[in-house]
C-alpha cells in the first residue's frame, strides 16, 4: 500500500503526519514534530508568542540558521524515504522554505514529492488541514 506523508512547516518547526483514509475522507495521524530551537529561543527572548515570519530571512546569520533547519528536515525526510516509510510526500510551507527543500533534496526524495503547497498552515488544526486537503484536492 502506498504511504503518504504530509509535512506542514515554517521557519520555527515542522509537523509530520501520515495521511490515511480516502481522497474524499482523508485523516491525518501525527507522527512527529521537528523544532528549530534557535528560532524558538529567539522568539521566546523577544517576548513574542506568535510572531512567526511567513518568509525565511535570506541574509546573514538568521538565514544560515534557517537553512540548517531546512537541512535537518530534508535529512530526516530522506532517511525516512530510504527506510520506505513513505512513497509520496506533500509539503505545505512558505515559498522560501519549499525552495530550500527543493534545492537540498536528493533525487530519491525529490521524486517522492507529490505536491508543494505554498503557505503557512502551521497554526491549522489537523481537522482544518484534512478539510482543506479534501476541498483543494491536494491528494490528486
């Protein structure tokens, strides 16, 4: 059976889900969360509880930290793909994040990417994500 994973990410973290059910009635099973500790520490020290940027900063030290986090996510996904944990992958993230994923992915991971969804859906509940997935035909 073909396994599909759905990654919802931004510069602060990534949530990995397994997609189950049918295309018309998908369900999401949370698998794991990856966090960008350097961004979390910065956000906490700034006193902001919800100040996530939609786009990655592309200059200086912050950009390098962001790229390291994307590399962490890509490496994690590549290892899971190598273990055959999934055969199809959907990624929902801001454009810069998706672009970095595309740039850093090896061929085996790139061929598994079924859909790239541009936007920040990290604050959506799994229920809201499944409804959006169904409505927008992300699994087609």
